[in-house]
C-alpha cells in the first residue's frame, strides 16, 4: 500500500485561498483526525464546510472536498482542503496532517499516482507540467490537447497496425493450415511497414512543429561586423536592447532577447561580428559566436546589401552551410544589387516583414499546427523515430528475404517504442492478439 501524501497544490504565497491536497488509502482517516467532520464513511464526492483543529485550537475554517477513489485525479481516495491563502495557515495544516500520518509528497507524486492507477497515460502526465509552464496561448492549447488524451488517441491506430502485422506473421508461422488467413509474404510485410511508416513520419513532422510552438526556437544572428545584426535584433524585439554603432566590432558578448511572433516564441541571440582580430576581447566574442552556430536551431546570416560580398561573408556562409538557415540582405535602402528571391530587409527602418515570413516558412508553421493534437516533446518524438528505425530494419530484412522470425523481432521492438510513448511497457500478449483478431481455435 502506498503512503498517504500531502502537499500544497497552489503557489506558496499570500492569496485569497490555498488548496492542500491529500491522497492515499488513509487520506479520509488522516484528515478526519484534524477536521471537525468525519470523512471515513464517505462513498461519493462530497464537499463539507468545517474547521481544521489541532488539539482544540481552530487553525482555520475550510472547505473540504472528499473524492472517493477511483473517481479522483489520482485514482485513490483524495481530499482537497481549501483554506485561507496564508502560507502560515497552509503550512500549519500540512504539518498537522503529517503528524497524523501523511507524508509530504515528492515533486510530481500526485501525477505519478494518477499514472500508476491508469487515470492518465504518460503523455497526459507530461502535459500537466506543460500546461502549467506554457507562456503563450498557442503553447497552452497544444498542451491541453495532450492533457485531454487527444494525442494519445493518435498513437492507437499505429499500435493496432503494428500489432496486426505481428499477429499476421505469427499466425502464419503457428497455424499454416488455416487457409482463410492472408499470407504474410514479403510484399505484404513491406507494404504494411510502408503504410505504418507514413503515419509515423507524419506524426513526427507535426510533432516537431508543435514542439517548437511549445518550447520556442533558438535563433542565432550571425554575420561579419557592421552588417546590422544588432539593429536586426532590436527591430525584432521592438526595443533598443543591443548597442548599435557604425564602428565594426561593437557587439562583443552575446545579447539575448525573446519575442513571440504570431504564436511562435523565438529565443534570439545577437552575436559578435565574425572576423579575424587582434583584439583579445573581440576574439572571445567571435569564438562565442562560432560556438552558438552549433547551438542555434535556426541561423540567420546577415549580409550587407550595400556592398559586394567579400571573403568574410563567404566564410560565414561556409561555417553555417549545414544549418537550417535564412540568408538576409540587410540595408536594402542602400542596396547596390540584391539577388532575385532573396530575403531583403532594412533593420534600421524596421522593414523586416520579409524575414518574419521567411522564419515562418523555415519552421513550416501553419494554422494546422495550432489546431490539431500532436506529439510535442523530445521524448515522444525520439520514440517515434526509434519505432521508424525498427520498422526500417524489419523492412530491410524482408527485402533481403531474411526469416520472418527475425522480422518479427524488429516489429516487436517498434511496437514497444510506440507503447513507451504512452508509458505502457507491458509485453504484448501475442496469443491473445491472435485469438482476438483471427478467431483461431474458436
Ligand atoms: N542604412 C542602413 N543602415 C543600417 C541598417 N541596419 C543597420 N545599419 C547601420 O549599420 C551600422 C552597424 O549596425 P549594427 O547593428 O551595430 O551592426 P552589427 O552587425 O551588429 O555590428 P557588430 O556588432 O560590430 O558586429 C549602424 O550604423 C547601423 O545604423 C539598414 O537597414 N540600413
Ligand atoms: Mg552588433
């Protein structure tokens, strides 16, 4: 039996009300030991007004909501004590409950119990945190899809498709005498794997976009000195955050700023102009800038449209060539020539719409991302990719006419990766699958 846990569910600060949560088999009896009413015989969700009492002393007047498990957030008997929002009162009540047999909850322990009691799956558990931490309406919306279980539903069809294929292979091996069962030949296996991979690829693509909406995108601004990087940072931020002068080598350190562009959060990093220099401080800045090229998820290379490209520009284009990048021609107000179809802006004059559009295009953000459920964190997307790798191994084995046993092993691994997304790591009971799907031995 798990211990009964207690914790403050609201922020530890002065406010009108605070909520203390107690969960576990003993929660009704623990609370009853210090509440003016008895919860022990409660059988359905009940709200009660009363006092929290410590040895005849009234600590506070409270509202208590008792949720009889399994109809509670954690699936256990759960009590919410709504007290006045003073940290002193809340702490006193929590200490009193601990003295009556509860234990202080660890971080995330309530959600963990909900997961263990199958009230929520792992995607939903992760979403609780994401909803709380969301800083934009769009990020919150994506997390709410996950919390509601909509994202988990995306996974079920994939689960079923993989299980179907495994079952078909197994039933072909184990019951060759059944004539009405489709033959699991090479073509069938390959075409099924292709179909599953199409779904997984789509989930991954959408997931990566949703992750960007949720977490934001690290965008580095690079270029040789004096091309207008800091002016661009300021124009994007709408404030004079970085120092701008006409002296080459003005920016030495990295200047950071966050903006939200139509729901897309950008973590901007303005860097020192990259060039060879004898100045010790400037060189440190240049090395920092080079290091940030690796870190950035999107690179903006700024070129000066008022001058011909030179070796310094070409070196920076070379340094960034493997990154997702946007090449920007700045100072278009002074331009001598700008190649067709390039992104041309004037940072100084706040004329940067072309770049904003290019950022949206580079990330592939469209309305769809905001309005449909999608997997949206590194763990979930990593597992999708892992499942695709296992499926590709199975496909390669099938193409090379390797045994179906071997193919089955990779399919099982893919299946497990998909289960792990939801936190289900139980072994697939293949005999049950076979019987339920094909009615073999009926
Ligand atoms: N005409 C014009 N001048 C610009 C534009 N953008 C920036 N400048 C000017 O170019 C000069 C350099 O701008 P910065 O933003 O400091 O350039 P930087 O790339 O950050 O330079 P470093 O920090 O030295 O690497 C300043 O005098 C700016 O006013 C533009 O779009 N048009
Ligand atoms: Mg600068």
